[in-house]
C-alpha cells in the first residue's frame, strides 16, 4: 500500500515516455491525459477490519496514491467469507496452469466499554473490536500410487480421475473389465486447519471479560465447519489473560491447541530490537566511539506466562506440513555473545586503533550539566534497510524537552531502544514535531507517537497541509487523538508564526522558527531554528540544492542536509529531486555554515557513503548514522571519526552503471519536469 520512491520513479519514466510519444502523434488542438501511476496487474489485497477501516484507507490518499491497486475491504461482521489465493504452476510441457486455493474468514464483534479515569468514573466512547477465525477447507487424502498400480490401473489420465474422486473402468491383462473406485486408492480427507485471533477487552474488569467470553461463539463455529484449531493468538494484557474466566474458556479446547499471548501491557521494544544486524552495527560503533554512538538497550528477559508461548518479533508457528506443526525454535539474541563478536570485529578491523589516532587531538569539552544534543533515529531514504532506518532526528534542548525533525516509521522504537527510562517519560518530553514533506518515509511514525505519548500537554505539530488533512480524517475514526496535538501548517511558518514561536520558546527555548519552500515534491519545506543549543540550526528535508535556503539561513551554525546520492550521480539526483553529497556541501559553503551533517543516504550504499574527493575540508563534515548522538562539544570529533567507522563495513560493489545510463536517457526526454503532476 505504501507508495515508494520506486513507484514514483517508474511512474515518472512511463508517463514521461508516453508524453513524449503522444507529443509526436497528437495534433495541434488535441491533448492526452496521462494516468497518475502505471497499471498494477496484481490480484489485489483483502483487508479485514472494524467499521471505519475503509475510511482509514481512504484517508491515506492525502500522501500516497495507488489508484489501480485493487483493495477488497471487509468491515465489521464477516460471515465465513472465502478468500481465494490464486496460484499458477507450469506443466511439464511449459504451459502455465491456473490453480487456486482458498481459506474462510469469520469475525466476532464485541462492543467494549472503556474507563478513562477510574477515580472520576469518567467513561470513554465505546469501542468496537473484532476477533477472527481463519480456516482452510478439508485437505484431500493422499493418492496411493502403489495401491493403484497393484490394482492394475494404467498410469495416465485415470490416476487423475481417481484423485478427483471418480471411479475408473479399464480392461485388465486378461481382457476383463475392472472398476476401481476412488476410495480404494485415495486416503480419507483430513480436517482443515483453524487459526483463531482473539482481541480481549482493553480495560480489564471481570464483568466485561465475562460478557466477552459469553458472547464468543467461536467454539461452536469451529465444530460446525469441521476444522482442527491449531493455534489461538490472544491479544490481551497479562491480567486479563491470566484471569480464571479466560483460563476456563481456554481449558475447554483440546490439549493439542497451542496458545500464543501477544501481551498488550509491554512494548514490543522491551524485547530488544528484532533487527539484529542493525543492533550489532550500533554496538560496534559504540565500541569505536562511545562519546558519539549510543549502544542499543539490552532486551529484557521475559518469562513465559501461564504456560503459553509469549509472542515476540521473529517467532514463527508452522501450520504445514502437519507433521511439523508447532513453534519453530526461537533463538534469543545473546547480548553477551553479541558483545564478544562486536569487540572482535572492532579490534580485527582496526577501527578502534584508527579511531584513537584520529581523535587523539580532539579535546572533548565535558560539561557537568547537559547542554543539549541531536540524536539520529534514522538516516536512510525511502525504506528501512539492514543498517539504516528511515528519516528521524531528535533535537533535545538543555531543559530535556525535544523536537523531532521528521518522524519516519520506527522512530519511536529507535528512541525507546536508545533510552533506559520508561516509555511514558521518554515520549512525554517530546514537545514538537516538524514534518518536512508528505512522503511516507518522513511521517509514518506520527500515529504511534500520538498514541503512545500520553502527555497532558498537546504536541505542537508543524507539517504540510496534506498531513493535517490526513490526521483530521483519522481523528474522526479515533477520537482519542483529536486532543493529542496542535497543528500548524508549514505554509504559515514562512513568516513568523505567533502560536508556534510561543510554544517553541516556552517548551524548548527556541527563539524563532521559519519554513523555506524547497524543490522536491509539492508541500516540501526546509526549516530554520534560531536559539537552539547548537545556535542557528538548519534542516533541509528532502530537496534539490536550494539557493533560497542558503540565503535565508546565511551564517548557520549547523546545517543538516540530505545527501541521497554520491558524487557522479547528479543526473539521477536531478531526476528524483534529491541532492548529491557534493551538492549538499555546496549549499553549506554558500550558506557559510560552520558545520554540515549529511543524512538521508540512498539504500544503494546503506553502510557508509563514499567521501567526496574534491572536498577541501574547510568546514567539518559529519556522516550521520543511526544512534549517533551529537552535542555542541563533539562536532569536530564526529567529523573525524568516519574513516574508522568505514573499516567496520567492507566495501561492496554496487553495480550502478545501468541505473546511471537509464537515468541519463530519461533526462533526455524534452519537458520532463514540466509535467509537475508527476511528482
């Protein structure tokens, strides 16, 4: 469902080529309308959810469009809908054969009463939740080829007829007519597989839990459709899951049914990160330079509650084949083994030794009091990769309060993994969010932040108008978030905005904030903050090099600029409306910035991007990495340590020549960027 950079590029290519071809064909007084995106030939997606699911999906149009992607939305009560799973195989002759399997779905609605404040007996609006049962048809019995051979059935089409349940008649060796029935050569059918997903009431009290299980008719349905339930997934708090009412209900199932608890009382991040390569890389960088890189928080040791398996990222349950049904072996990340491997890599690569040499002349000014910092939760572009998450930067003021500069998906998780404090405290100190433009990799984390923040004061949200429209529609479906934020349109920040200035000054000590329109997609802005712990701080967002931004932010103390592509890829950067490393540095020079931090690197080099060969080093240049923590006192150190970090990641051949050639041919299309509706 997410519109990726690849979608945009492909749409641009196809539409630009079509426009060029149409220009040749059309007459002077005719026009041709171009489709917004290429036709998607996929079978589509079935989405099951509560009432409002369709409205939620519709609200996504404000920042992404997939008009030709087929969606089948099933809201609320679903009575045994069959979902087809198309499949194509090839005959021995090479001819494709269409096959199809299906499973059935039934939902079990429940209207949940909610208590907002127990002391004041304040109730919240009722919430409609759904539990689900998924099941397959009965599995046909296995065809016994040896038995068919013993009965004298000739190989060939008759085998297929027997498999289909038909009888066959043939002449045996003596010339006599013989009839063999299907049940003589095919084993009996076996019951289908059932999977249950139960959503317990969120607010736990026994009266509501009793009503929930009294209304739950799942067992009767399982019996009527003739399936064997293999696993029941319980989305519940430990208190409600362990209540005697719930245990009695579960005990009525056969002992062969496996139970999996998805505990709503704990954050998934308390398990530790499921992204082990990223965690290992962060650990290695923290060993090379602990003053710059944060070590990812160690996972908690979680005991199995009341016997069932506890759900965590990476756990897997096998349904087929039947003889392997059950939980796969789950290997917990051994933090001690991880540390030992990281120490070995840091030592053997020479990164630790080189870092000491590079930083020997750097005097780190250690202040007894906290002076503020920049923390990078994501430094990659478009989609998360093995080593980098998508865009997210946390600027923390000396008073401990923070503003997020973009909040890509996973930003909250990255913050929690880097902080040892409780979730509520970490998120409550975030007082403002800036979203630079409406591309998904820069804002998909906003919903989790608003949901989990739970602070008495609303969040100041400075964002483009499409994001405001999206959240307005979303809050009509989830009213809990309607008072969680105060929105300010980026357009209203091009000049001084009294509301934003007052809130930023009061919460973060920031003197002023200005938005500068930049060239990327519609509604793209750079940001200038004056009075931060770094002085005048500038954030480019995604953009082409902007002289206007350089002019407005002249004399900046710190410029954070996107550098999606390496030098030599200027054509591709222009096509995708991004910047190369050299172009970003040229903006810094034009701006007379005292220091430049480069981020938003293409996933074609997710480790350490190449250093520009023509950079004279007149200003410090820092290559940002996830879990990097910058302070006003360690900027010079951060600019020198990159060669040591590079040793942790052996060079890999990227093979980008073909991409460059394609980009150059696209750029040769006349009037490409005149088609403003494309991007």
